[in-house]
C-alpha cells in the first residue's frame, strides 16, 4: 500500500440498488460488474470502504421507520420513499455477516478478491461501542451491557430500553450515546468494563479480519477507558480493565488496517494505541469555516501525526462538499488530495452530488452529474496518482505578502526527479502573494512553471524569483505546478 493512500467510501446498500436499477437485474456484492472496480482503480483508489455490509437490526429498522425527525432527510434524499426503503442504520447491527440484500460472506470474499486482483484492498465497518437491541448477546450475556436501575429509567426513560428476562424481571439496558448528544435509541451500550465482552468483541474482530483487509472503526474514542468512565460512571458499570481495548484489538489482528473515526483531540492518542489512520475533522472544519492561517497552522503539526491523518471534505456523516463548500469545493478537494495522510473520498463526490443521504436509507434519488466538478476531479485524480504525491517528501511553504496574501496556503512535494508546488486560495476573494521556494529552483536563467490543473504556463527569470514566486488566484482556485528550465 502507498504511504499516502486513497480511500473510496461506498454506501453499499443504496449503491447496489442503483447498480441494479441501471442493469435491470438484482445485483449483490458477488455480481458487481468488473468494470465498476476497474473504474475505481483507474481513479487511483487504493482502499475501497464498503460501508454498511453487516446485518442490520430489525428493531433498529423499526426505530428508523418511526422517527419523524428523520423524515425531512428521507424526503430530500429519496423523494417518494416508502417504509421498505428505510433499512435501518448501518451502525445498528446484529451480526458481522452480510445482510441478504448485500450478499453472503462468500460474495464479500469474492468482492475482496476482485479488489486484490486490481491492486486494491477492502475496508469494512467495525462497531466497538454498541450493538442492536436484538443482537444475540442481549439474551445470552446481559452483563455485557451498561444498565440502569428503576430510578435511572424513570429519570430518563428515553435513555434506556426495558428488556424482559425469562424470570419476569426487567433489565434497563442503556441506549448508547456520545456524551455531548442525546442517546441513540436504536442501539445498546456495550460495557467496556467487562472482560468477557471484550474477549467476545475481539473474537468478532478476528472474524471480520478473515473477510477484509481493514476496518473503519466507528466512534473509536468512545471506548477509551477514561472516556467510557466519564460517559457512564454514574451508572457504575465496573472498574476499568488493565489495558486499553484498542491496544488489545490491534495486537489480536496485527496485519489488519485500523482507521479510527475520532474527535475531541484524541486522534494522536489513538495513533499511539496502534491506529494506522485517524479522522482529521479539524482540517475539515478549518477548510469549511476557518481561515487559511488556521489551515497552515494545522499542517505544521508533527510529521508522523500528519502521515496518519485521514483527510476528507465529505463522508457519510458530513454534508456533501459540493453543497457545503460551494464555490470553494474544488480548492478544498485540492487541499485534501495533496497533503500527507490518507485521502478519504466518498461515492458521488467526484460527480458533484449535493444531497446527503441518512445511513438508514436503502435507496437514494438520482442526481445529475455536475460536469464542471466531474471534469475537475478527473484532472485532479490523474495528477495526484503520481508517485511523488504518495512517496515523495512533503514540505509546507511560506507565503509572503500583505493582507491580499492571507488566504493563500502552499506546499511542495519532491521526489528523486520530480517537483510539485500546490498553492490554494481558501478565501472568498482574489488573493495574491509570493510563495517562498528558495532552494527549490533547478539550474537555468529562465524557469517555466506549468499548472497541471489547466495547462497554463508561466515563464520567470531566475532573478525575479529571489523574493518568491508571485501567484494570483481567484477565490476557490488552485495551482498544481511543475517547474522546468
């Protein structure tokens, strides 16, 4: 795998439905046409993340169908939707085996083999924090869950689901939650103070690793011992175990690729526990609503951290970049595609889709392709597939100038015989300034810079570059430059 790989996320259920509509036949994973995988390889994809392949909870499906707060999102993403189109959350699961609509484990293995034949690897979900309320563990191992008593239930009935046991008693199992938001009423909170539960969860992870090359680990920071204790301490789930779950999990499947959905400045800590890549939500936020200086400051972080950050401008949790970034979408795409780390793309991003689909939907409406965005991504992906962007040396460049330069950010990549300079205008107006490329210039009195994004050429006398390379970019624009003499 390349040092700075490209990942492509697919929302598997609606994706298979769309493939089936276009082909006029029902397609499951084993029947995905080879040219679909070929197209991803041609775009320079290294990792294919099939989100939502595991068996979904029937209880979770009923919750999703009866939750009015989701109806507006359903209406937008799938106009005219029917109850059967709501298939439940991809993260409310009852088993690490595919839903019938997705296929079988043999078909998942076939998809993996098809990817391997094309030099790509398969990523799937791993959900360590919770399970569906009809998961077999609910009946077989009630002590593996966080529970409350009658008093806790009466104080917050929406935070628990009463489960009747064979002896007539009622157990109040806590709905899982992020400590900053209301509970997720479709999922049961696993107790990470239980050694038995941990052993079973790691056994499930080993089974996942038999069928995939890596996992995107849902809300990975929630199972850190101190985070778990702060979230659930009032319900007294027990004493923390001696080791962190993630250190045990990584040791259990050493050849597996771990990608963490992570927030709250816990990314570095998760990297130290063995994660190969962690979400970089801070870069996303700074690109969306911050300043170029904040982006530059973020990119000054320690190099090892940079190399293990997963950069994105959309995924299944975030709005579509074409809608949220507007005229700055392509500049943001250039940034995430040319900084170190894992470059994380989402199905539909390259075509400029604008409607965000909830993960409970099994179908999504069709959208016209935005030709301008599609053409820009075709150029960009071809550019960043070059080895220099994956194995080269990266360096942030200084930008000199007055207030008109404040929206510019720049960096370069250098290989054995290759050099690329990236300059991006992250603001809302035209920006100009000088990029410090001292020590980067080849011999020659006249130097030619060519922009790979649009084939424009700029000639400069060496003497005129002493104070830096002058650039002037419209809002939302970028350069990816080569240099020759």
